[in-house]
């Protein structure tokens, strides 16, 4: 059995520190008005960026749980990722109001 320091400490570090840097970058992008959320196309890219972070976080968690033999959690994360993907696809293909 793999211990906590070999399975979850790298995960926590990667998405804790990396997530913090990602959030700082998103804050700078929004604060400098490089990404204007009132524009439909920019709002789509904002959703894609947030989705991408959580998607890679989910893939990493899914395979970590699968590697340590926790298939129930791996399956649950896989189903959540499928639901997130379907939600993003439906959101992106839906016609915005007023256009």
C-alpha cells in the first residue's frame, strides 16, 4: 500500500501551489481587463480555463485513486468529470441570449 506522502502530498502540492498561481494569474487577467467577462467569447474562454484546471485535477485524482485501489472514488471522480464535460459542451454550444 502506498503511503500518504507518496500519493497525496504531491497532489496537494501540485494543485495547492499551482492552483494558487493559476488563481493569481486569473486575477491579474481579470483585473487588467485582458479578459472582459461582458463579452460572450471571453466568458466562454473563462469557463474553459476554469474547466481545464479542474479537469486536470480530476484526471490526476482519478488515476491516483485507481492506483491505490480505491475504485469507487475513481469511478465517482470519472462520473463527475463526464458531467463537467457535458455541462461545458452544452454551455458552449448554447446560443447566448440577445445574439
